[in-house]
C-alpha cells in the first residue's frame, strides 16, 4: 500500500510525548512532514528522519504527517506514528507490532 | 534467586514514565497495559510498551509487562509484546491452571526461536483464583511467582477493603502457602495510599512476617520503604553467619548435629540462613565486617 | 578576549563601560570607596506625602537620562513599575535606564516604552516573559546588564550602578516614610531587595496603597532614607505577589533527585548542629529540604539558619525547632509573611547583607549547603540559568552565582533529561555561574562531583552514592536522547552577564528569527 485509508491520530501533548496526525497523501505526493517541537533547534532533523523511516518501513510512500512534539524520544515518536498508521487503516508488518 | 522485593507499576501509555522507569531502583518494573490504560488507548500503549522494551535501558530492573485479561486483549498483547523480549508477563485475573496453559501456548507461539523463555507471574485477584492458587503455581515451569491483587479480590468477596487488611488475611496466607508449596515466589498486593508512608511500612512488615517475598508498588516513592523491610537486617545477617559457622564447625568435627545457642540447626534453618546471606550479598549488605 | 572560563568576551561593547573579563570567583580586588548619595535636609514642617507620581516627578525633578530603580518583591503582581514608567511617558521623558531587580511577565509594557524611547537601558538580575523574549530579539540598542542579587547590591554600594531615583513599592508606609512589607493589602514579606537602593539612591520614593499611623511598626526601611511617599489606589495584585502555599513536587523523578541530593548532603557530614542551608522554592529544590528535614529530625539536629527566598516550608522548619533562625531576603507565601511579622528569629535582610561580595562579609559566606537548579551545565561544571533551550533569555542568576560562591558545598539538582534535552553539554550557551563554585550535580541517573572536590567524591563513594564521571553522565543522556545540535545565535550582543564581582562572565547574543 502506498498510502493510508483515512486520517487518524495518536499520542498526547504531555511532556515527553508527541501527537501524531496522519492523513492520506495523493498519488505521488511523497512523505510530507509538518513538525512542531520544543526541541526543534536541537533535534528537528532527527525527528523528521525517524518519522520518515517509520512510515517508509511500512511501505508507505505518500502521506501527510503532522507531529506536535513535546520532547519525545525516538522510541516514542516511532510508537505514536505506528499507532496512528494502524488507526488510519494501515496493515503493519508483523515484526513491528 | 530472582530478587522481587519491589515490583513497580509503570503506566503503559505514559512515555515520560516509561523512559524513566529504570531510575527508581525497583527490582522489577511492570509496564502496565491493563488498568493504567484507557480502553481507547490500548493499541497505542501496546506500541509504546513494545518500543520501550526494545530501546529503554531498565538497568538492573527485571522487565515485566502486565497484559490485559484473557477474555479481552491478552492474545494481541502477547503477540505484540513477547517478541520484544520482556523478562516476564504478569497475567491478571488468573483463575485456573487452564488459564496458565492458554497463556503458555500463546507465549510459546509468539517467542522467537533464540529467545530466553518469557516467565509468567500470575496475578490472583478473584476468590476463584485464590482457591486455585497451588494449581496455578504448579501449572507450568514458566510460572515463577504468584501475586495477590487485593482490590478486585475484596470486591469479589463483597467485603470492604481496609488499611489493616483483615479481609485479605486468608487470601494472603493461601497465596504464600501455595507459592511455597510450588516452590515459586509470593508477591503481596500494593499499598494504595501513596502518601501514607507509615501505613506502607506497617503493611509491608506484615507481608514479610507472613512470608511474602516482595510487594507490588504503585508509586516510585514506595520503593525505598519496601526494600528496607525486605532487606535482611544486620541481626538477620549476623544470625545467618552464626548458623553457617555452626554447621561448618559440626561438619569439621564429624558431628551430624549442629547447634546454635542450644537449639538444633536443621536443614530448613540452614536453608533460611543461606537465603539471607545470598540476599545480603546480592544487595551488597555484607560490608567488610565479620 | 577569552575570560577565565574560556568565554569569548569582546574588548569593548558599545553602551557598556570598561569591560573586565571574569578572572576567577575570588580574584577581583575592589579598589574603590563606597559611593555616597546626595545629602539632604528635611525641616520640621516639611511634608513627605505627595498626591501623585506626576507631582513627585516634578518635585525631584526626574529628568531625561536618569536611572530609576525598582524591585521584585511583588513579583508578577507588581503594579508600581508600570505605573511609574507610564508617568514618565506621560511627562515626555526620554532615555531612562530601568534598574529593576527582576523583570516578570507583568512588566511587558516596558517594551513599548523602549520602542518610544522613554526607556533605553535595562539593568536586572533576572527576567522572564515578554520583556525577556523581546530583549533576546534585540529590543534595546545597548545590551542589558544582567547581574546577580549580590552583584546588584555591590554595584549600587560601589557606585557602578548609580541610582537617581529609587521607587520602592511599599505594602505599608507612614506619611513620614517608614516602610514595611508585612501589612496592607499587598503584603509581600521581606523588602530586602530594596535595601541597597534605599541607602544609596539620590532620591527615594515610597509608593504605597496603605498608610499606617506614624510611626509605623515594624520598620523595614526607615524614614531617614525616604524622601517622598506617594499614596496610590493599588500597588499590586496580591494573587501575583504571593502564593497560598508552596507545595512539594509530586513528580517521581523530581523526588528521586531530591532524595539523592539529601543523601549527598548527609554524606558530606554537614547535617549536624549548626547546619546552615539554602534551597530554592521550586521543584526538586524544595523537595530536597523535605528529605533533609527527615534526616535532621531523625538525628535530632538543630540547624543554625536557612537563607534566601523563604517559603512556608522553611517557616515550618523554624517553628518546629529545626533551624534557629531564618534570614529572609524575599518571602514567597503567606506563611513567610506571617512569620516575618511575628517571629523575632525570622530576620529580614537586604540584598547586600545576603550576597554582596564586596562588603565586610555577606550571609552566603556562612552557608554550609545550597541547592540550586540549572538549565544547562557543561563538563567544566559551568552553569547556565539565563537562556533556555531556544537561546531566548528566560531567567538570570538571581542569587545563583552568589550562593554558589559562598556555600561550602553547592549542589545542582536537575533532571539529566528534561523532556529530551540533556542537562550536560560540552559548552553552556550562556555561562552564569562558574564551575569552580559548583561542587556536585545530582540527577536521577547519577551524581557527578567536580574534580576540584576529590574530598567529596571519596565521601560519596563511601556512602554508596551513584557517583559517575560527568562525561559518563553526559554520554548516558546522549545515548537515550541522541546528541543535540547546538543552537545558532546571531552576532549582536543583547545582554552582558556580569559576575557578582563586576567582571564579565559571558554575553548573550541575539537569537535568529
């Protein structure tokens, strides 16, 4: 699957968490990331990389991701993204769940 | 010997707590998918706990995951969590050996080929579970401990939960006895008033006197008090050393019978002394003295 | 040029008099005399009570280019700064310097006064909120001077901060200029931060909304130093001035840090009769006091004094006999006010008495232990409490550098990771307090000891504390969170950070965007 079926959300705005919203991308839109973060200057690039990798690993190529980050670690960003994808109807690969 | 003086619940949908769970010094951390997680967030918590198990360093703490009950999300929890290599699964509301057999089958199916077998701790929190305690403990070698969950249990009894805990006295002793008979550990119910340090101390002391090997905990602030109770005291260590000394002396003298202060030292006493010394050594309490 | 802790300081900074680089915490030698304010006469029939700020401005008179001073004992409930500056604007004054001991969000109108040329200079020890953010983006043409609480007292006494008119917000005053902070609707407790200004300003104006009968009692600032008394409708909002009760954190990580910090203090061996202690009111600091208290109770220790900003928690320790005295430069809550007004062992002290390095001995010198916070610390133990993770000013030394210099043992309590950000960095963005005055860092994942304090390290190891090398702790944090990228700042200098002795320890540069 190159994109997802619907819009979905996971995570919270608590400290150390991140709120991820995913929405279907149009064919060929690529992975579009909108990032808000309290540590944008220090970790903005790292966060974008982990977001992109997480969706790519699921074979998704066209998607819109909005992340509102409150200082989440990579593992949290990954978990919240997967939860959002799953809620959006993506069938996740076995080993990740 | 696995040390489970304290087993600390960490809410499974709280990233801040999950990443810091290792800093409180609990012998076990229990990443909780059950009571601490709202029904709508079960899926998100599962992802979070799975990622935490893969990436967070819980230091010396044993990693335990409390899954949801068998009649709700246990199967999907096990499938997601077991491959992330927790040390153990805490199974809530266990009522029979058959429940354990079911969990074992699911764990075995989910384990990777080279994975250290995941242990099981059975949480007994219904009158039926208490009745079946021994059979549950003996149901499978993966079972390493029985834990008592007194809140649901007293509800099941139709009794009121009190701080003195008279209403759970029977359940406590049954769990302790069943666990001892099956040669597994017994873990006491949590003390739920996190602000009452004296109450926690008294309740933990009672648990230890009755024979529990550890206590569940719902707040990191409780860890130090719980450890202070379950740690062997200097008197305990002193006594244990005397026992071992007496037995060595008897052996050296070729005598079959050792005695200490006029009392015969038999095998159960030696076992208890050895357990205390082992624990003391593990906890670095032996110091240089003696 | 580089100063003693390797910070790059320009040889000259426009708008700042001769730059002396920081050379070490106790290296600077004072070579001046105390400055003397104007001598005045008040005749028997003269009245000091004035009807309005406008009238007082005209009587003095306040003129373009003067330095007006203010204090932060009303914190975010202060109404006096805005009132006085509005008067200055109304009268068309220009080019004023505001010497306000701490700037709070309530002081946002300063921004417009700067844009309109009424205010062109700011001299303070701490700032947060809109003014701090605007300063970081280059609000002022000349850099703001950031001092310490003790350093401000020193600068006033020694003539480096010449105050033309001190406006003292007074919760209670009499018509002849006796002032205290414990009566009236805006009671705030200690007026300590205003003491140096009352002594050394050319003119002192008390602004009050509560006139008591002459002579007022108790007297914190005496009539002999007050030229005018202005009665206004309202000096401040009590809700912003004091909090009801100061609560101890429930955050488990904060409590873990606090408990470890208490064990660290115990291991120093200083918890014994005569113990002298300072701790902040926030987060892990106050919680540390709670754990220290338990240790004192257990061993029946009676401390000598607690110092600094005083909370109800400290009052309770005084009243429970755990400390013999409190030395109070600023009250934080209603209990602190009640105690100051009723308990002779609760002493009100001035900023200079509290922390000035250039007098015949300040109170911080008598401290055994101080607990302080940090937003960043580097591997040389230098601490930043001025700029936040985005490079924007969000604080200031206050008494940080003073207490650190004075105490026998200075302990920083901080989360190794705040959210995702490691507390330990290679080089702090802004150095506030030099590493040579910081002894221990306590985090939830271990304790680092300044290599200068090998004596402490041995004690901590013997006590079984989780001592780690600071590099090791830094690596641990980065293993969990990843290494943060450094913040980019511009070239423009928006503030100079003055050490308590008047030397320059660092500069703050403008943030981009």
